[in-house]
């Protein structure tokens, strides 16, 4: 079950609210999400008391973005355990909620494995539930730490690639605090450039299907007092041609073993444009986004989203007889078929560098990815 709670006004300069938090009111533990479908108009909390509510929140993008999906998945397992639901079944439902971001399955597995291990040691349900929650909290904290480190490595890389300073960065989709335990991935790099006085402009793509750039990245940029301009996704080409972009920074939902990057649809055309205009194209993602089990870009499952998200304007997600339907303002003739993939795949040869919490890889090769991930698993620098 899910319920919407208090709303607060939105304004520039206000602190960011947590995108997700665990709470334990007298009625029982809950996972509280900042409902991203309502931003920036209102800051509404969505209180999830069970896994179906969280799965619905994930599918409708109330909670979204690769690292946060992993954290939410881990807390979802903890929620199931704490409320006495079948943890294995909950883990399966959560991991299946969206297919492309590898972090979701990763987070779910971590909490589920902690729960399993506690059960195998003979712990009772309360202790096993506490083990799952501890693991979710650990993942949350690790992601915050990774975010800080990526911001540092990313800014150092930008300074190296653009020695003139005064960075004008173009970004796609939303990759800030709203998708992370910390300040995000690509956005965190732009934010650290801003704090260092080296961000001249953040160009914010509007981003389909739910205007993640206009509604979410612009919201975060305003909150942080950054110099930003919103642009239609299709305007990026002429902006690059005019020499107004120094670097493109994006996040990732899954990075295959060969260095192919799945990210929000529109990332691949940006990479092609960046290559043509000799502008660095940098991917910022924690090592939890690297999936060595997926060989190449063609093996990544790309989520297909419902057509009404683009045939209607900001269609609220309504479930009619178990089927998601629209309810927004129509912008296409009734019955129009829409092609609405959530992601696309950028091949490694178009990527200048991948920045992780372990450092930057450049140029990207399959070997480099594997080596970085092995080092990361050993916990060494
Ligand atoms: C750190 S965020 C990287 C990606 O998850 C982000 O760019 C993105 O594509 C999110 O897609 P979304 O469909 O909004 O979940």
C-alpha cells in the first residue's frame, strides 16, 4: 500500500530533500520516497508499506535512476523482511520491476543474501530482517561515498581535458542527488565544478519520456544555484555545432564488459554528435553499474515504456484493470502507436572516459573495464 504525505513549496536555494528514507512509525516500518513524478511542482512523499507499492513506484518512475534503484531495491527487501512477507518472492518481484539498470538487481541481491545468510546461521526473523536492513544502509552509505569520489575524479578529468577552465557542460536525463545516496554521478561532477567556480554553464537536456531534465535536473541545478539553461533534446546538435559545449557528461544504467553504455534514450545520438564535434563524451557511474556478465551492448535488455507516456503530456500513471493507462493531455491522435524505449546503447568507441569511484578509464576498452572492476572488488585503489 502507498500513500501521499505532506507537500512543501519548491524554491531555489532550498536544500535537497532525501530521495528515499527508512522510517519506523508506530504502525510499522516504511520506505518513504520523494515522489519524482510530482517534482518540481510539489515535493510529495510516497510512503511504501509493502513491496507491490514499491514495485509500482519503480515502474512509474516515482523512484528512478540506476544507483537509487539499487538502494531502493535493497530497502525493499528489508521492508518485506521487517513486515513478515516472503523475502525471496519480494526479491524476485523487485529485481524484475525494471530490466535495464543493473544496480536494481545488485541492491536486491545484497539485501537478500544478507537475509539468507542470517537465516542460515539460525537467526530468527527479527535478526534476519535487521541484517537485510543493515545491508541496505551499508549500500546507501557506499553509494554516497562513491558519489563524492566520482565528483572528485570527474572534475580532475575535466580540468585535464579542458585546461582553459570555464566549463560548459551538457548533460542528459537526471543524475543528481535524486538518483543517489549522495550527490549523484554526472551531475555531481558538474556540481563540484560549480563549487570550484569552474562551471560556466550547465546545458540541461529536457529528456524523454517524463522530462527528467526539465523537471528534475533543472530543479536540482536551481536548488544548488548553478548557472543552467534548459534545452530541447533536439537542440543539442546545433549547440555543439555553435561551439557552445565543452564536454558532455552522462550517467549509465548498465556498462557491459566491452565498455558499451546503456543510458537514457538520446545518449547515443549525443555521443555521435560529440565525436563529430570533437567534444569529450564522459560517462560517470559507480562500479556497481558495471556488469561483466553482459558481454556487449547488444546483450543489454532495453526497457520499452508504455506509449501513452509520449502520446499524452505528463500522463499520470493510472492502473485500469491491472493495465497501466494514461490520463494526461493528449498530444497525438487517439490510437497513435509510439516507440518509447527508455534507454539506448552507446558503443565504447564513442566514449572518451568512464569515471567511477575508483578513477577514470580512458580510453575505454573491455580489458580496462574488467581490470577496474577486479580492483574495485579487491577494495584496493
Ligand atoms: C546516475 S543516473 C544514470 C541513469 O540512471 C540516468 O541517466 C537514467 O538514464 C535514468 O533513467 P530513468 O528512466 O529516469 O530511471
